């Protein structure tokens, strides 16, 4: 009988609810315990989801825990993941892997010495629409990708998050907070990058919180909130990335890739699904029928009543399969480290005004086919159904 891997969680914040709820969709993993620096927060989540609350120290020593899921704030990612590896356990972290390239290289060395695997979100690029887009590119649907654009822009986090302060501190900002979704998907679609350049700005030094319970308070801005970057990939594709929390409205698509034979419009990498649109040489647009992929089936209702696909934990489950199969996880440390290199180099270029050559690279993650994704799910796996 195949082994079920025991999962422990460190960090009982908002994001923990998604993992605790969605892990049940996947085979071979079982969340067994949760810990937090605030014991009451861990106890609350434990009661809500029928698991055990433990101290961090006890969780790291627990024999029934094989992999520890790091859901702490970004500033703590390195320290907590390092502690997990030191305890001899595999680790999977929320994004970003860490806040500096130096930290990431230390994690890589520590994991190698400990014989443990480290994986890192985001795993949204494993979604059905993004893997379909990857298959189209691999098959030459738009020819050789020569350039493209990505835009992730809104009015900021203080309008919905109850405690938005950390978004505006070093280690926050749109590049390190939302950028990982876009950078990970670009690596998925195009492979590793070579160099970057950027301009950055802080249009407002303070942000007024309008979300409860702290409406009316202000947050000091300590990191750029508007960044315009260029990323040159090893394939020679050139991508423009615009990331800003100073935009109230815009008309840009999330991601457009331009090839020698056509254009591909890719949906928001923050989500697992969405429309994939092809533009031919005559400029005619066609919304393509996305393949029947279990990680693209809508399973969660938005506040406006529409449905979306949400399969967080997919990257963690792929890590389990990778450990057993002796291969690299799709959300690997190497890929995540390269993403950190790209993002921190963008911020560095924004400060210096100079191109920055990247010092890391990675393999392009393997395509995740519908059959492979279906094998990750509890039976029966979700299947797309025709609309009435």
C-alpha cells in the first residue's frame, strides 16, 4: 500500500485555511498538525479542521510528520524553512522562497547536506489553463516566442487586507508579493531568464487603510510600489513586466506572448484557470477550448457568484511524487531560487538604473499532463462537465 505523507503546518494565518481545506482533494497527503507563534491561532485552526495543535518545536520533532508546510510571513520564510531542513524534514514554503539570493543559496546548501527536498509556491502555474498554454507553446502554436507583456496592477492591499503593513515593508511590494505568480509562470512557459532591467518608484509615502478593523490608520511605504521591468530569457524572448499598487483602472491583459506565428493571451497566473485566447497572423482572435485537466475545473465560488479553480497544495503533492520518483519537483527549490534571483535583481536594477545579469538558472519545469494531474487527486478526480 502506498505511503500517506504526514504534513505539519507552521503558520495559522489566512492562507492556512486554503491549504487545510484543499489538501483533502489530493491523494497521499494528510495534514496532521499545525503550529504558530501565537498558540491560540493554532488551536483555533486545529479545532476548525480536526487536526492537532502543537508547538513549533514539537512539530519539528514529530515522527508522524514527513513534510512541513511553511505558511509564515515572507520575512520569516528563510528562518523557518532552514529550521525544517535542519530537523531533517522535507519543506514546502509559501512564496517567495526567501527575500535574498544569499538566503536561497544557503537553503540549497543546507537541503543538499541534509538530504531533504525543498519546494515552494506558487503552484498556480500547474493549473489546467497554464499547462494548456505551455502545451500550445511546446507544440509551436505561435511559433518561436519573441517577446511579450505581463501586467499585475491594482490600487493596493490596504483596501481589503486587515493588516496590510507587511506589504509595504522591504520584502513586500508587488514584485515580491504578486510577482512570484507571474515569474513562475514565465519560467513554466519560456524557461530560465538571463538578465533584467527596471525602473521603480514610490508614488505615495503613506497608504490610508480602508479595510476593517483598522480603517483610517496609515501605513508607511518602505519599498517600491510601482515597477516597470524588462526580462530577457535564455531563449532570447524579451518580456515587459509592469507591477504596481498605484493603479485604479487599466485595460491591459494579464499576460500576452507574441510569437513568429501568432499571439497567445494567457490568463491571470494568480489563479489556476481562465480563458486562453489565440490570435492568428491576420489578427483574428479565438478563445480555445482548454483541455480536460483536473486542476482547471472550477471548484470555488467568488464573492460575485462566479466560479474559479483553486487547487493550492498541488505543488506540495507533486513534491511528494518527486521524492518517490527521484525527480525534480515542478515547484522546486532551483526554480524558486531562480525566481528570487529575477525578482531581487529587478528591485536592484530599479535602484541602480543598470541591467543586472542573473547568477542562477534552472530547468524548465516538466509539463503536467491531465493524466499526471488526475493521478495526484483523490478518486474520483474532478472532471470538466459541459454547461447546460
